[in-house]
C-alpha cells in the first residue's frame, strides 16, 4: 500500500450477518483490477463540483421514483435519475425511497444533498463553484445494468457540458 492509500470499510457499522449477506452478492474483484481513481488537477478553490445522491429525491414538479413497481417487484429498483437545480430547497422536493428513513432529508435537504453548504463554500472561495445541476437516483439497484449503461452516461454527458470536474456522491 502507498502512503496515501486509504481503506474504506463500507460494512463497518452493519451487523455481521447483514454484511455477510450483502457481500455475497458483490462480484469478486480478485482479478487485481484497480479501482479507477483520478486525482484533482487543480486546487479545490478552482474546481467545479456537482452533487449526486442515491436518496431518490425528485422535485415535486417531477415524476417520483417508481416505488409502486418495487412494491410489486421487490428485486427491481427504478434505474432513472432526476436533475435538481442548485437552488433547490426542502419545500421543493419529495423523497421517494423505501429503504431509508426520509424524514431527516425532508427536514434538512443538506443532510444528503448539501446544496446550501456548497453554495457557501463557493461564496467563500473554497471551491470553484457548484454546477447548475445536481442529481439524484434511486440507490436500491439489485440489477444495476440499466443504471450504469443508460442512466449514468446521460448524467456524465450533462456534467461534462456544465464543466464539472469533481462530484460529491452522498449514498443513502
């Protein structure tokens, strides 16, 4: 391991039996393939950020994530995404997710999508800016192929068009 390498244990706070069950469905990476990592090319104070969450947030004016289908088909998760303007507030959103407690998000959107905090960071000059669009998708994806092959390429194209250089992902 290099001096700057970090190990993240995403299962640290889970009950061991739940962690073992989830780990059993994750493909083996024993091939030695590196996880892609791209260091920032310039200081944070010059970097354009976008925010993305897996909390299933939509604007009230948008179609909600399809929780009804998931209730009928428990191994399905809505693979679409929603685009949220950077001036989005709690009263503008609906949180559609069957797998998380959404009450905290409804009280303070910044706990999962820190739009106001990033606006402050941009105002203070600590980051270069916050892109006009932030993104939400539905984190429950037993089969993520459509999310990865269809949805995320659209999101990436939009981010590139808006000059995004770094993304803060807040998993729900």
